[in-house]
C-alpha cells in the first residue's frame, strides 16, 4: 500500500456530495470576490463625493481589507483545525455581505475604512475552512481538480464582479432617487454597494446545512498541534517558504493592482467604468476559468506521472506570462489594444492561482493544515493586497501625478516581477528538496 493510498480520506467514495460541497464553496468564493472588486469600479465617484486622495483610495482598496483579512486568518485557521468549519464560513459570509452593503452608507473615509475592514474580517473565515474541507474530502492525488475548481472563483468572481458591477452602476445611474438611512438621494455608487452586498445572505442557510467531512490524517504529520508548530515548520524551511510566498503573493499583488484598472482606462483613454467593467469582466470569465482548470488538470497529470513538483511548477509558469501582460497593457496606445496584454495578465494569474494551495498542502503536516493555510493567506495577502493598491496610490500622489496613473501601473511589475523571474529555478529546486524530505 502506498503513502497516497494511506492518505486517502475515508469518505472519498462519496464523490458526488464532495463535489456538491466544492461547488457551493466556490459559489460563496465568487460572492466574496464580487464584494471585494466592486469598489474598484467606483473609485472616481467615491473619490469625488468623499474628497479622497489617490493614496486614501489605495488604502481602501488594499490595507483596509488586507490587514484584517490577513490577521484574522490566524485565529480562524486554528478554529478550522478544531471547530465546525461550515458554521464558521456561514458567520463570515453573513458579516462580509452586511459590511459590503454598509459600505454604501459611508459618510467619510473612516466609515468606509471600517466597512472594508469588516469585509476583510468576514472573508478571512472562508479559505482556511474551505481548503481544509476539500482536503478532507479528496485523496492527495486527486486534490488538484477540486482545489483548482474552487480557485476558479478568483477569476470568475472578478469577472462577474466587473460585469455585474457595470450593470448595477448603469442601472443605478438611471434609476429613480432612493432615500435610505438619512440619505435623501442615494448616489449610484452607494446604491451599487447595497445591491451587490445583500444577496450573499441567501447562501448562509445552504452552507450551514453542509455535512462536515471526517477529519483525516495524512502520513505527513507533526507531533505538535499549535501555531508554534506552524511557525517552527516554516522557520526550519524558510528559504522554501520565502520563495513560495514571493511567487503567490506577487500574483495577488498584480491581480489586485487591476482594481485601479477602471481609473487607468478613464484617465488615459476616457473609458467609463461601465465600459471597463464589461470588457475586463468578459476577459476574466472567458480566460480565467479555462486557465485555472487547465492548471489544475496539468498539475494532477504531472503529479500522477511522478513529477511531485508539479503544483509549484505550474504556479511558476504563470509568473512570466503575468509580468509581460502587466507591464504592457498600461503602455498601449489605445484602450482596445490594452485588452490584449490584459488577457495575458488574466491567463497568467489564473494559472498560478490554480495550484498555490495544492503545492502547499504537499509540504505541511496535516494536523496543522488549516493554520498553515491561514498563515499562507496572511503572508500573501499582506504582501499582495496590502502593498499593491497602496503602492499605486503612493506613486500617483508622490511621483508621477494622478494623470500618469498608467506609468505607476506599468512600473509595479517591473519592480517586483523581474527579480522574481530571475530566482524561479532556485525556487523550484528548493521546493523539490523539501518535498523529498517530508514525503
């Protein structure tokens, strides 16, 4: 009997129900991305009404969400290893849905910051619990596809967010005036946030009714069962984990820099947020799910053929594709031509997003799985979401000026992406050594 057979969860035969659970978790993940990305389409009207600087906008797009999303992941990762995971997700879903709606009632920067912070706290419940549920529902050699399907929500959710957001903004711009909570006439951006936030509450009963799969133990385990063991494992193998976080944190950094996309298209080529939302949303929906599922399929296929670095290899393939697209699109002479390298960016980030957690699961003890995933999301979120959007705002306000937003956008992947590409071979070798040592 092989190690992988030993590691197979006892309930893996219940394949149909396991996939139903994956589908529902993916749908919830889609809703989370709608609530995250909708703000990017609304930058200009929010900035004008609340009198914000580009740096303040960058803080709202990045740190206000990322800081609390990341830090809350630590206690929530512990809960994912100990408590009922479906209940944790249900509470988080209710919180971030209400907080997104509440963002539409903000009267100043502080109010909007607190609302975005609450969205981050709520969404921090999802992925540590979801990945732990998926890992306990599928054997190791078959995790790639369900994790890739779940990760598909990154692109699908962003695409739906942009298209639905554009539709909501279009409707809100032409709808009759609405008075609510002391606002005599809700502006379109406020109404848009209310409309996209509240429907998430409809999914709360469905996730609460999910069955908890039996917690499984892989052959790779750790005798300790706390965050001390998590950080000790990371510290012992720090070169591998540093490279790991750099790769997948960079993908998040570039992905979240596109929250400035609507403003870039508006200031550079005169496109409205509605035009941009429809165009980028279509790119995400067409190329994102295909690329993510291709990444998951390729990872499983190569792994089954004996290449145990496959998840990390697929993740690395996306780096140069992402970097090329991210540098090129803001420098194009027209908005239409900018969509071509933007497609490359979507494909590259989707490929890498498909396999990050799959690669991580193969180099961590199963009894600290949820907490290690939480630390992974904390590190990549602080780097990617926390640094990317605010760096753009800072470059705009301090260096290039708001009218040269496109230059800030193109410079970001040069600063972070080119050095990362240089170290890719070393990153893969380091991952291979750790995998061989622990399996």
